[in-house]
């Protein structure tokens, strides 16, 4: 096995002197240098166990002949950031993580990398960095949380947010809320439903960048530590064979990921992250293509928030590989794609059995013949918007109602909790996009308030912000162009009728073109909400590209 970049030559002696300062032996310096990107911290429940994952990965790397060296990556807990200024920072950390990891990896000339993420922006940020750096790389996540148990039923964080809404509707006591508070999140790990973190960890597995179980083995299972050791060993195999991220994350791999996304019923945030990761790989994904995939891909899973099953249940049913195996029965997966196992997708899923046809529906008996996400377009969202179709009540797949317009999340929540939103309404929350927020906040609080008030199957919500993977109901986000750049959502007035037809992928503001043109004449850009600091810089540089799907910093 080749030694690392710094091991030979007089010209590398200064660097070796600094390795000596680290306490490295000559034997360690003679081995490939493997960067272990640790997202460990003590504020994010999904990351508090990553120190143990790191130690297991280091052991695996050392066992296979490499020299592991740890460096950090940041991560934000979206749940803790929710409902205050902190949520404006969540999405922007994706680019910070990608940028800083790229800087560290290339500045220190690592021969290979093991990425250890877990939560919402941390996973795509590190996938973006892996594509940029493009040295042999493998992922192993911190793993999902076990489901909570409240009043005899499994539950999760989304139930906690909805419990607050139920209390505000006068249907729960403080004791009821406290029971949820103490039991909804019983272990470390990424929150237990098919929310954004678990969606991205599962899709990492589909892309071929993580070993089997990366997305589903619970954080507290000893099997997670075994997976980490195997990941450490396997990155050395990738190094020997010179298999790199861009060899794995090809266009066909991204098509596989979108297909599995539809079957699993993943978070709508995957429609922000997959195109951004693909962009770093030199692959451009058009959101219109998503509907084409959705039309041919059955929805096989209804994990929380769409149903009452959780990541631990998906793991027991055979995990992501079992879902891919079902999809392959109708040739919906490209089985020739290379993966981090050193084998193709087809070789990986050969002989895999669906152990629970109630949880992973057989391909001939799906929840629906179409996928879990729909991309809508119309005069309200000419550059598209996104909805998690699998979490929408059947009666809300087609809905028409009067707009109730709010220029920030807080005003909308106050109206919902104050009983000012009634059946049939369409709540419009604008100026929450990447520029207008800035930072494109997640709207779990208003959707949970709607659900908690018992309006989840009668009220729609539309925003140029985004939705948590924990959101359910007719929650339509990522409206583009956003209000801050003069998108049509900025021109909606109180009482305007809005028609939503999810099955036909359309969203229409029932106002004439002439009237909209007149309103546009009178529209004036708003002053920035933030004028200093990182958010201000982000808002000044970010541009919505690829029909609102990718958040890119201008060159």
C-alpha cells in the first residue's frame, strides 16, 4: 500500500517535523493519511454519540493499515433552532460545512476521508464536500433515534410539536404536554421519523456512499459501532482501488436516489439537497424530471410523519436495500452503479428480502402508484414549488380556498393559535426564502399549529420558505421565485383564491394577468431584515438556481 503524500523526500521534511509535533511515529507517517470528519458536539442529540462512532471508525482504519486523523465539522439541531432567530442559520450551515471541510481536507492533503454526519444540513454539506475533494471517501452516520412511547403509541418529535398545537386548541392539559416532552425523544440519534436527517442518511446509502444500514440502524444499537468499524476498514479498500466519490455519485446514482426518495416518502428538503450535491459532482438535475420519476415510482413506505412507523421499524424490515430490492422488481433502479462496497447496486441487493410487507409495501401493492414528492408549477410558482404528497390527506390533494397572507412565520402562528384560520383557508407565508428570510426557515411550527388545531385535513399552507421533513398536510414550500425578488407570491392579497391540484402538479393564483401586472407596478422591494454578520453576507450572495432547487453562492 502506498504511503501518504508527506512520507518521502527531503522537501517534505518540514511537514514531517510537524507530524512529529503531533506525536506521530514513523510507522504512522508511512501509512495513508485518512481524515475522519467528526460532527460530534454536545448540543445536537443526533451528534452526542458521534465520539463513539469516531473511535470505532479510527479502529477500523488502523486495522486496515491507515493512519486516522480526526478534524471537526459543525452541525445545527433544527429542532432546537426552531421558532427563533436560530432557524435562519440552519440551511446556511450546509454551505459552511461544505466549504470548511473542503478547506481542511485539501489543506492537509488527506489520502482518504471518512465522513461522520447525522443531522439535516450536516449530511448534504459533507456530501458536497466529498464531491469537491474527490479522494476515496465513505460515510457512516450517527444513526436514528428510537421512537418514543406516549399513551400506548409510538411517537416522535413531530408529535411533540403537534402536542403544543393541541394544547393551544384546549384539547390537551399541561400534564399531557409534559408527558410528550419527557417521552417523545427517548435516546440520542437523528429524530425517529422519515424527516430530513434520516431521509438524507438513507439517500446516502442509495447513492452508494454509505454501507448497508447507514440510514436505518438505530444510534443506540451496538450494530452501529460495528458498521463504523467496517466503514473504517472499507475506506482503505476504496483507497487501494482508487474509487472516488465522483465515480460513485454519477447521474444514474442520483436518479436511483430520487427514485428511492419517492418510494420511501422522504422529506421535501431532499429536493433542495440532491440537486446541490449533484451540482458539485458535475451533474445537473432538473426538478421537472422529478415528476417523471414520480409518475413511474410507487410509494412503498409511510413512515412518520406520513404514518405511524419509524426508522427502527424500517431497519427491521430490511432497510434501504429491501426498498431497492422491491423497486428492482420493476426495473426502476439502475443496478450497474458502483458503490462504496466496491460492488454494484445489483450485487449489493442480490438476495435481499423484504421482511415486513406491511411496512415496506410490495411493489404490486403500494400506498400509491406515484411517488412521495410532487413538484408543482403555476402562475403562483412559475419556477416550481414542492410538496410531500405522501403526507397529504386524500381530500387535500385538490383544494381551493381564500388566501390568508402573512409576511413572516410568527404572524401566521399567532393567527392560527388565535383561531383566525378556518377550514378551507390557504395560509400564505412569504418573505421567508433564502434572501427574504434570510436563510429559508423551516415551517414546522405553523404546520404543527394547524395540525394541533385539528385543521390538518382542511387548511393548506404555502411558503417561499421550506418545510421540515416532520411536516404533514398540504404544506407546499420552496415557492420560487421567492417574494424578496418579486416572485408572484409577493403579489398575493388577502382573500385571493388559490387552487391546488397535487395530482396534476399545478398551483394557481386565480387573479388575471392584467391584475397581477398592475400589482407588480406597485410592488416595492423590502429592506433587508439583517444588515450585518454572516446572514447578511449569505443573503447578498445567494442566488436561487435550477428553478429554486439549488442554493448556490455566486462565483
